C-alpha cells in the first residue's frame, strides 16, 4: 500500500486537498498567510501592562488584547500575533520603546490552524502534552516538539481548535507528520501559507 505523500518530494509542501479517510474530514489544517508575528523580550524589571493595556502571563498561556494575541514562551518573553496589523513589530516597537525589545518574526514562521471534530485526538498523537479538556483549555499554550520538529501552539477555543507556529524551514516536515497522523480521520489541507 502506498502512502499519499510517496510521490511528493520531501522538500515540497504537500498540496492542498483531502487526505485519508473518505468523507467529511475529521481534521482541517489551514495554512495562514495573514498572520504577523513578533517576539517581545521585556527589559529587566519592566512592566508591559501600562503600555499594552493587558496583563501578560509569564508562562505558557495566550492572552488577547484587541486583535493581538500574546503567547508566553518564557519569563519576560512572548510571541505576539495579529491578523489585522501587518506591521505588528513596528507597532509594538513604538508602544514598548525603552521597556522591551521587539523582533519581527513573520517571515520565520508558518502558521497552521487545526480544527475539526478529531483535531484533539490527532494532535494528542503528536505532542507530549495532556490535551484532555480538563487539563489543556482555551488559551493554554505549549512550546514542544512533534517528531523532533519544534512548535509553539495554543488552544484557540473549546471546539477545540489550535494555532501552531513552526519554523518555516520545518513546515514541510510538520505537514507530512500531520497528514500521516490524520489519515484515519480524514484531513482537509487548505491554504499555502
């Protein structure tokens, strides 16, 4: 039996389409090209609350302020994402001048949204995180590995749906992993990122 990715070179992203079980897809993976990304590193002793108008969490948690999400990745460090501010890094540099360093990251990552009735089960096969709804809730985040591929992800809502950030050079590998892990549920792959 051949694998659906056998004819696709490992250096290429799998094409859009349906993979695995016939019928409705249990998992939907959507590659986003409309998300701006920046990293924030607070200067020692600085508080970002007044400048941003939101309490950021020094831990693996996503906090939203308007249309920007701030994902805690380490003490005093966050990933910021926005679908409405394409100049996110410049906006944050202006707001956080003198209290944090901000670095543009949009070109360095591929953003994948995962959803569907089997998204939790498929994702649980790939991460060493307890994704039970009582343990991993909307807003919870993790920086972890999926088959040696580093990712940062967080749960967007209770359905559940997830947003995943992966280094651009590893996007093809992660998509191959997601396709393989979703075959039993059916995967609809959308977008090119």
